């Protein structure tokens, strides 16, 4: 499983922080931080930051959610792990 975190440089949180603590709990998950300030063309479908996209082992997106809520991130990781 892979979680892509879409965030802007001036985001209200430092995006890797919830992932960092959860990475010890969900060891099979890879985390990717995408800085949208440097990806204007690729970020056209992102409306809110941070946006979390969860992909299965084949690369297909299986879930997407947004917002600054560590419990919500934990719940989605638990659901898909």
C-alpha cells in the first residue's frame, strides 16, 4: 500500500508528521510527499490540502480524503491495511 500526501509548502501542518508516527505502526505502507507548489500541472484535480490518496499494491487509487485529522488518517490506514 502507498499513501500519497499532497500538500502545499505553506500548509497548516507539516504533512509527514502524522505519517512519521504511523509508519512505525503500519510498516508495510510507503509514504510519498508531493509538494504541490512545484507540480502545478499535475495538481489540477487537488482542491484541498493536505489531500491523502491511498493506492493498492497495483498502483490503483482505492481511497482519497483530505483535512488535518490524524485520527482520520489512522482510520483509513487501518481500513486498507
